[in-house]
C-alpha cells in the first residue's frame, strides 16, 4: 500500500517538482537529478504519515535547489562568457497534458525569464517562483522555505523590485507562438540565402545575441550588439558549417526555437525574444554539457533542414 501511494505521488507531483527545480537552477539535468533524489528520499521515509505530500515534496526539492545554488556559486563566477539556461525541448508530438502542461507550458519558462530569475538570491528566487509562477499563498511558501509569512511577503516584493524587467515581460501580452515562428522562418530563410538586408530587417536595430560555450567550445565571450553586427556574425558562422549540418524548428522553453545538428548529434539550440514583431534577443547554447539531455536527430522522421 505504501509503495502504491509513493508511486501515485510521483506521477502526480513530478511535473510540479521539475518546474520548481528547473526555474530555480536553469539546468534540465540538475533539475531531473534533484527530483529523482527527492523521491528516493521520499520513498525511504514514511510518506503515509505525511499529511500534505505536495508541500513536503516542494520543501524537499526547494532545499536541494538551494544547496545546489550555494555549491555552484563559485563555479558560476568563473564561467567563461555568457551563462544561459540549458534548453528545455518540448515537441508537440510529446503530447504533454494535465499537470505537465499546467506547470511547463508557461511564458515563465522562456530563456529571457529564466535569466531574470538568475539575478535573484536563492531565497528571493524560491519565494518568487512559488508565489509569482505557481501561485502559492504566503503561508504555504513560509512552510516550504522556513520563513514566516510576513518575511515571505517582504522577500517577494523585494525580488519583484530587483528584476524590474519582469514587469514589462509579464504585464504585456506575450507574442503569439505563430508570430514568433513566422519570424524565425524568415530569419532562417535570410540566413540560408545570405540575404543580409532581410536579416537586418528581421532584427531590431539594437538587438543582442548571447552565445554560451562555457569555455568548452568556441563562442563569443561577450554579447554581440546591433542588427548589423549580429547578421555578420551569423553569416560568418553559417559559412563554416559542416556538410552534414541540419536544423529543426521546434519548441524551446515553451516557445518556437531552433535545434541544429551535425550528423545526428545536437550542436546548438537557439531561442529568441520578440518585441513589436522584431527579434530583439537571440540566445545560442552550444556548451556540449548543456546539450547532453537532448535526443539525437531521428533521420527517418525528420529530413535534413526540416522545419517540422
């Protein structure tokens, strides 16, 4: 009976636990490891004696995330070049529904949003995610993070003020996926045909490009600023691609993005931010450690250069 309850809890709360861990850490593999560790500890305990399994599991995952953030802080300070979250790829064919859709298909999974979360301290990040994203009340949050509800309310307002970019990103209606996908298709068309003028027009004049190689592969160690400089940089990269290069337009962090491949192996993931029908930010993850969780290209299902 105990094992049946534990399995039911795992199925019911795994999407929620992952959504907390991924938003706090920005790492798919670390989030998956923490969720697995939390459930192993849950199984070794006595889940039948816990009245509120959801709150208890949230607390376990949050505490493990905090430990991870603290231990990784020095490594982050020494990181080579821009740090970007590892990409979360969600194909429509995977058919996420129910709790998974509730917790994972949100604007708050976008690369830009996750980068803003990284500006917060561990306690601010935990309180902010639980309150703003998952709509927990302050008493629930207080139990999870070990503070009183008044402190949690103050921490939340401090966190919201610390990342003022949240207001413009969350108060305004996010761009429709169809609009972003159309822009990405035009972006790919301009790149592959070498149409510099079209590429510049798709980007905002003050657009920014961030590439995360983590010191493992060659990448720009500073953001590239401006539509013309970004266009030159991307066209230069394209001129050096392998003959067996291919790409797919798919869902990256809940929005349309691009996964590129060399042969069957993922080489890079690109995500975008759109403002006023123009691409304002491009995020490219090429750090191989951040791509290990991605599946290989299914050659029999997707043609080379496919955008399906």
